[in-house]
C-alpha cells in the first residue's frame, strides 16, 4: 500500500537555480523518492533534513550524467529522527524545470502480518522435571540447558535504550518497556538472575566494515560502558537480540546479509552455552526477514516475529510523556511515537515470555 506525500512537478519551486520541494514531515519508516527527467538531461538531487535547531543536513545526494532518466532513493525517516534528530525534510533538484517529467515522495507500507507467526515450542522436560532446551555449541554438539537462566543480555536498538540511554522508546517509564517485563518474569523463577542492556544499533547502521568494527571492538557501548563484544562473557546463558529495525537502506541490507552469520558465530563462540532468541519486525521487516530466517535455522536460534504487533493501537500515538531517570518528565516528540507505547511493549514482552517457557 502506498500513500503519497508529495506528487508531481507542482510541488517543486524554483529557488536559487534549483528546484526545491516543500518541506514535509512523516512518521513512517519507508519513503520512496523518485525524480524522472527527459532522456539525455544531466541532473542531480539531494535529500535534505532539518533538525530541532533548524540546522541543515544533507542526507543523500546522487548525480546522473544523462544516461539515466530516473533517480530513486528509499529511506527511513523514523530512524533519521531518532538517531539524527531529523524533524523535517525537503528535496533539491539541480536541473532545468522544463526537463522534469515527474517527481514524487511516497510512503511505502509494509503491511503487518495478518496473524502472529507461530514460534514452535522447542523445549524439553529434563529428568529432574524442569524444562530445558538444546543449544547447539560451536563444535556442533547439542547440549540441554535450563530455560530458567542465570545471566542474560538483551541487545536491541531504540526499543531497548532509546529513552535517555536508560530504557525503551517510547515507554512512559523504565518499568514499562519489554526489557523490564521480561527480566521481572524471569526473576520470579530465579531471583538472582542478572541481565545487561546492550545497544546494538551499530550492527544495523554500519554501512562500512570500519564502522562496524569500531562499534563492536572499540567504542564504549551506551548500555554497558565497555566495548560491545566484551558483553558476551562465557557465563552468559541467555541472549535476546532485538535488531533489524534500522536496516533501512540498500547499503545496510548488503552489509547485514554479509555479516549476520559471522556475528552469530562470534556470539556462539563467546557464549557457547547461551540460549539465543532473535526478536524482529517492528520496523523494516521485509528487508531482513528472509536472511534472518535462513541464519537462525542454520544456527538453531529461535526467532520471534513481532510485525503483527505494529499497529496504531500498540504505538505511542496517545502517550505523550516519558519519565527521566531523575524523575522529571518530558513530552515525547511526535516523530518518535510510531515506536511501541506501554501497551505495545507489554505485548512484545508477553510474546517473548510465552516462548521462553520458564515454568
């Protein structure tokens, strides 16, 4: 399904020798920008964003010598809003107005899955009556481990650490995100359970190998204060990875496909007895679903699809405030509110808890 934001040459205006679109705002994850010109006409276009201070940032530019007649660029305004403070956008086109045949910026919807994708129960009853699950070690041996963990990691993006690097965006408070609900439930069965929040958006957003390596091995992780890879300690026995939402450009998709298996191999080598569950699909489901399914099956990793939970009711559209760690309250910007609100976070947690099978 497609919704039009800007359409046709009438939405372009001549400014300082360029054709410039009107400014626009959106709360959607997938926008498609198209510029079409007469054959043989050289042209270029630039996507521009403005932050909350009104400062200009060029997000993307492309030039054509005249051999091509159409420029197409897909981007994710929500990710740009969260990670770049992008408030508004416009398009600049360098070409004579008479050569422009068509122009549009449209929202391309990924419809939510009609019904929840069922996650099979792969647990077993151990000799002592407790519940366990087989984990495939790096050497290929499958080992039965308890479903009630001792030490965990929940690695995610803004849904884990989007509010003040403290809790999930757009929960109203730290005890309203899915991390809180899941860890609280586990502690009912093991009060000594500990779990670290780890920011994983560097895995999603790195468009070069250098940027990826810097995130993984050098930069202090906002969740732990140490390089990301050091979070994967040998005694970690439970890992949730909630990523793919920010794999939102062709370049990122290529890198995601290239490095996913290596990333999983690293985690399994560093945490050989850990049960790993991958949660995905709030945003950008279609870009990543096939490769993720393939790799999870290869490494015997459980996968939970939450795309069907991406509904207006579960978003934070009617939830305008959030509490800082110091107790003060802020108003949540409109550009964030397609993230799960308190209800959405609870539903994500309930789905994860139903898969863990603690009791």
